[in-house]
C-alpha cells in the first residue's frame, strides 16, 4: 500500500481491478479545506488517460513492476516470441501488448514491463527511435526539395512511412516508433 501523497511519475497503481501508470501529479492546497492530490493515470491495457483526485493520507494499492531488456526472436501466429537476455527464457507476447509493433525486426532489443508479483507481461516498448532500411519507394526527382512534400515508402519490416521526396530505395532512415513519423536520414 502507498499513501496518496507519496505518488510520483511512473508509479504503477491497481485501482478498480485495472493497472494504471501515473503520468502526472499535482499537490493542490485550496484556500480552505484539506490538501488534495490531482493525478493523471494511463491505463496499462488500452492506454486511456484518467484523472482522479485523492485526499492526503488515502491508501492506494501500488504494484511493483520490473523493466527488463528482451530480444525479439520470431513471430508465431499472433504472438511474438521474445528472449530474456539474462536467463535466456523465451516468452510469447501478444500483438496488442507491443507498442510500435509495425517497426519490430528480428534481433531488436525491447523493454518488457511485467508485474513483479505475478510475473505477467503488461506491455513491451520499442526504443523511441529505430533505424530501418527503405525497401521500396518511388524515385525522387533531382532538385525537388524546395517543398515539404512527403511520399510513401516501405521499410524492411513491411510498414509504410511518409518520407521526403529525396529519400531513395536502400537508404537507412530513422523513424519515431510512437507515431510512425520520419525523423531523419542516417548517413
């Protein structure tokens, strides 16, 4: 159990049978009355954001989570098989529990967050930015870089990304896995 005034960013709380991560908190001292905590939570399963208020001294159930690096091995049906880099144990993780799954390639190391008490996987996070090779895109026209126009390109994982006109096949680009946007060309 944790007191409401001890809440910090990144703490995991079990509330109403669901798990939430604290993404923002604020101590509020109104003119009269007791101090309250205004907290924004993010649901671990579906990513919805929830805002709640707590009185100081309220008890909440905290959940101990562990973050460990796991290496992606292969895809089996709808599950993705990952290996713990320390124990070499293989763990299947469902497609919907992996953020940025479209940019996942074999051998990539991701961070897997699991509940320490029950050892269940909550979700897996790819690095914020990944480097992937462009496998197909329409050829760019020389000198056509004055406008900020984008064209579709397919990367080695099969995902489609919008890239500037000067990007060609075979080039390596850096992609933001949170929203699938092009960041820069890697030299």
